[in-house]
């Protein structure tokens, strides 16, 4: 076998790994390869170890570990974070991101908020929604009768795009499998998509916010609602009343009682 993998083989191998991952197959094995005399078992193990190291060095994704049977949600989330590693799966790791912003909150929450992408403050602190938009989201959560630590908060992608640009489709597709695994572990009763990018990515629907809002979606066995992103509400405060209507529908579904008149 060649000592390095050429680009064509690397792409084919990566595509096959992702294909099996999409099918839910995580444990992959490779039969020993030999074109000459039979190798001893230690030699075979050494060769396979070298191949595994070479795959990691050349940037191929390692299959994700299944976490379905793990009862401890916090532990399962840590395993997903470990699988994510110091991610280099898309171009964002070369475009100025300081750190990965995985997600934060109650791993057993009934309510999960999903935004678009980390901003400068989030990239600095490693936690989603900690800037001005995060402060507004905190107020929205408080108005629902909850605390920030009662819910779980994440983003479609986990690295800051340069200049806070909108995430590209391939970046969302590369990163979203980890988010799907987070959702599967947390098992929220309601997911709230914050903004058009989050809603369109999760629902695979290319529609304007006016059409996306105001209804429930069945999303992977849970209910999903769409509302405005807090950053948009900072730019257009007139829409806060509309966002509050969306949150009231969520509150009714979860049996929550308002603690304030709305998001300030």
C-alpha cells in the first residue's frame, strides 16, 4: 500500500466514511492487506496503526461514536464534543476562528434554542449568545419564566465565519451532523430556530420568515417553532412583539407562565 494517500483516494475514502455515517454505521473495520508473504500479527497491527495515524494526519474524518445507549446526557454531549475535536472539516478553521463554540445549558432541557453561528464575543468566550444578541436572548428566556441555565443553546455551525458573514451551505452541511447528535441526546420537547438560516437549515425549506413563522413543524420527533434572531430584533425592535407571540406559543406548549410582559 502507498505510504501516503493521493487526493483522489482521500476524497473517495472520506466520501465512503460519511456515507456509512449517514446510514448509522460507526464501527468500521479494514481487512489486513498484503501482496507478499503472510505477515505476522504484530506486523499487521503495526501497519493498521500506521494507516489510522496517516488517515488522521491527512484530514479524513473519524467515524463518530454512537451515544444512543448512554443514559447520562452530559456524558454523551462530552463524547460528541470529543468527536468534534479541533475541527478542520471545513474552511472556517483557516479563516480566523479562535475556538469552537459547541453549546451550553441543561443537557436534559425541554427547550432548545438554535441560532446561526458564533459572533466575535462567542468566538472569544467559547459560548453561544454572550454578546448583545445573547443578552436579548437571556431577556427573552427570562420573560418565558426560565433561566438561561434551564435551556440548551447552540448554533447551526460552531465556528465564527469571517466578518460574521452568513454561513455557506457546505459549512452548514458539514457542521450540522454534530448538532443533530446534540439534539438527539438532549431530546427537547421544543426546538426554537432563531432566524432564517437556522430555520432553513433545520427544515430544508427555502422560504421567507413570514412563511416560516406562526406554525409548528415536526422535526425528528420533536416540535419546532421559528422566530426572529435576537440580532435581527436589535436592528428592528418593532419585531419584538412578533417574536413574543412566537415565544408565547412555545410557552403554551411547555406549560410555562410568563414572568414579564415580553423581551425588553
